[in-house]
C-alpha cells in the first residue's frame, strides 16, 4: 500500500515558531521554506506528500496542484478550505492507501481519524522533519573527503604520479 502524508500548510506555518516569525514579514517566504523542508523530508521517508494551502477567501481562485521537488503543493479553489480538501482527499485515498494527516486542528484530527487515517500534530511533524534534517547532515558529513578537495588528492597513485611528473616537466 502507498503511504500518503497530507499537510495543512497554514496550520503548520503558524504552529512552527521560525515559520510563524517569517510569515509576519513574508508569507510567501514562509510557504517556500515549508515546501523546501517537506521536500527534504519526503525524500527521506519516500512517501507521497501533499501540502495543502487554502484559498478560501481568494476571490475567483480556481485552485491548483503543482508538483514541486517531489511533493504536491495544492492551493484550494475559492470557498474551499484546506480542511475540506484534506477530508475529501483522505476519504478517497484511505480505500487503498495508508494516510496520515499533519495538522494541530483538533476538530480536523477527529474527522480524519474517524475516516481511518492517522494524525500527526504540527509538533510531531516538526520533530520528524528536524530528525530528517539531522540525518541528512550526518550523511553529508560522512561522505565529505578528509583531504582538501583537490583533484590530485582524489586520484589513484599512478595517475597522481603522472600528473606530478607533468607538472615538474620530467
């Protein structure tokens, strides 16, 4: 069975301190940061991730679904909340997939659990994303070369000797 994580975008932005602070000055920057963090998380977890932003009050909003860096970013249409979209999508996916919904909206959690999905709070998602970031950082640290990143340091001895002779014109 496929695994899906549906994320209530604005709920998460305003629950995570650094994103909430960023959103005070630039909501688009906060959204972009969340997308980037969730792309990295999705890459580690290898599940399908749908990030939903509501456009409930966007007059004439037609909605959109765009794939960005491996995740789906949804903007709902006019008069549709993220909660409505998440409930509808959960109802469809739960028939054949494992579904988890990340939101700290208590009522939304009750509704999605009653449909058979798992819930994840904003705090739990934050911990998971940061644990994933730490794992990525550790892996990068492990594969960094110990020596200077010079061509000669990464060659086998025969090739290095040849280049050294060429450098010294022997």
